[in-house]
């Protein structure tokens, strides 16, 4: 199924947050219809912090490895685009499309998440991305514009709506607003745009059926699963060293993943 079609009005796509080939492969085998990279998780996989600390070529290496083991669509969190130059950002997106990636997330804030880019500047970036994709035959490539207003502003709704409408006009196929979790805010934003809204799963916003019922068309969980796995590794390591015993490693069910 085409990645765009997974965002239909009657559906809420649950996007698996993968960070390496194994996690992507497991998610596909367990039934996820699509996966997206968690930039945080991929960076951690290579020993980096999030925030484009990982070199783009290393990120691309991981994307290639993930694409090689899955048949479902893969979306890539490209953060701010791995460049301050709009043309280079667009070229980076085109490279991913040529590899077989189905879409991207790209955010409207600075690399350190301390300031928002102007609406005009980010709209221009989106337009360049859309133009280079369409010119090269990637008209179905899904550009998800991430709006960081709920991370940076005290009263973010009005600014979020303004940004979403401009970003849609300039080529975004979807809008992603992390940390928006109030039902009224979500419904209001949905009523003001014509593209799917992606919401980030949070401790207070995790029910998929509820998200679907209020109009959310995509729910993603970012680095939550990769963090959970890191926590498990830490916990098992502590147990082994504190108990001077490796028995805790065998307290799990049978593995069902099929390897190539």
C-alpha cells in the first residue's frame, strides 16, 4: 500500500519508531504497516546524542540497512535537514527518495530547538523540497512538516494554525505537532487544515482508538521504544553485576522474529 494512502481519513496510522534494521524488521513482522526512523534512537545507536550530532552519511548508512530488510514504507526523521542551506536540505531529501524512502519529517526549529524559523523561511524550504521531489518524479513522497510551537511557546495554538496552513500551502503532505495533547487543540487544528495531522504519543496521550476518534491520522512514538530497550539493557547489566549472576538473562519468552 502507498504510504500516502495509509493516512486516509478513516484510519490512524501507528508509525513504528525504529532505530536499526533489527527493530524495523521486528516491527514489520509484528504487523506495523510502516516504520519511521527515530533520529534520537539512530543517533544513540551510533553513540551520539540527538540534534544532528550524527554525520549525515552515517545516518544514510543506517537508512540503507533498514531498507534492505523491510518491505513496508520507511519514513526518515531528517531533523532540520542536516544543513542550513535550503538547496542542500532539498538535495538530502532527494537522496533519501532515490534510496527508496517513502517520506520524511522535517522540523521548523533551529538545530538546538531553542528558536523557531520564521514561517516564510521554513515555507521556502518546504517549497524547495517539494519542487526537487516533484521534478524528479517523486510526487508521492510524503513530506511531514513538524511544528515545534508546543515545545517553545506558552500559548501555541494560534501560531501552530498559522504555520500549518502556510506549510500545507508550500508543499507539506502532513503536519506533525509534538507535545500537542489537548483534545480541543487537536480538533481545532484539524478543522483548519486539509492534510493529515500527526501527533506524538505521550504518557497522557497513548490510546490509539481515541486518537483516531478525534481525527488524528498518524500517531508516532519517537524514541519511546528505543529508550525502553536502552533501559532494559541498563537494568540487565545492573542485575548481572550486582547479583554476580547471569540468570536474569534467561527470564524471557521465546523469540519469534524470522531472520534472513
